[in-house]
């Protein structure tokens, strides 16, 4: 079964717009879990415009489900990982001022850099994942680096789907299958939503996890958080008990 990890960055963004603790990031994370989410994803950035390092500490303390922390592997970020030791760390190639993760690692160019980082995280007992595109070269270099999983950057798929072009799913299907053959787990994320998720999921039988934030939190404004999580889980072939 594919796990749904809810990215709550946008919840923190709303909180930070006014200061204080409304909405409460930890409480929303707990609510997501009680409504059926399998895990929580956060991406603390250097400018702390949404999730802050302290949020990561608080979430690790409060949650019993998997915590996936995304980020660029700066020394400050790696020190936080050593302190918190989340279930999974997803490394992204974002420069400090980027709005959102919009490209995968050049795993060939950065192989030696990433190899040292991956080994450092794995020594802490943290499962590792690299944000990558669908090219087989990227996947082969990721295998050589030794990452436990890769996260397929699904922005191009989502854009093509919106334009009525579903052919691109074949590249993701092949990449997912090849990554599995290379011995890596397969995650996915970026711009997945209620319109395109079911098709994506049905074409990647080895998909272990999707992390979804912007679309899910936006849908919750209309549907409510509980109903939204249920609908996303339904796209993944799961039915949540009514009492959840």
C-alpha cells in the first residue's frame, strides 16, 4: 500500500503570517494522522518562512507516525537531522531562495557530495531519499550513492496531465520499475492532486509513498481536512473507517 504523507508547510505559512500559534502546526499534524494520514512531511527552509527548525523538534516529539523531513543538506540542516533523527530524510537540491522544489538532483555531478551525506544520515539510522527526475542515468547514480529511496519529481507529470497529455506517465512508470530493480524504494511528490493522483498511482505498482501538501491543504479549505484526507487515500486505493 502506498503511504500518504501530508506536507504541512502551508499550515505553518498561515501561522507565520500573523505570528503566534494559530493554526497550531503540531495539532494539525495530529489531526491529519487521526483523519487517516500515514505520515507527516515538512520542509524547513533557511528563511523559516513556513516550517521552523523548532517545529521539526516539536513534531518529532509529538508524532507516533513517520516524520519525513525534506531539505538541502547544509550543515545546519544536517545538525538538525542528527538531533531529531526523523524516520526519513529527503534531500533536495534547492538553493536558499527558491519558492518550491522544482528540479531533481544531478546525481552524477553531485555523486561524491551526496555519497558522504547519505552515509552520514544512514549512520544515524535515518532512511534516506533523493529527489530526482525520471532519467535512468539519475537513477543509476542514485543507486551508486547508496540512497534507500528516491523521490520522483512529479511536476512535469502534473503539468502535462493538466494539459490533457497523459503519455508522460509512461516515463514515470518505467523509472519506478527501474528504481525498484536497482534496489531502491520509490516515493513521489510535487503537484500531485485529486485530479491526477489516481492515474499516477495506478501506473506505479511499486510506489511506497507520496508526499502532498499544497493541493491537499488547498482542497481542505473547501472540503475540510478530514474529508480531504479520505479522498486522497481513496485515490491510493484505501478506504478510511468512518470513525477515523
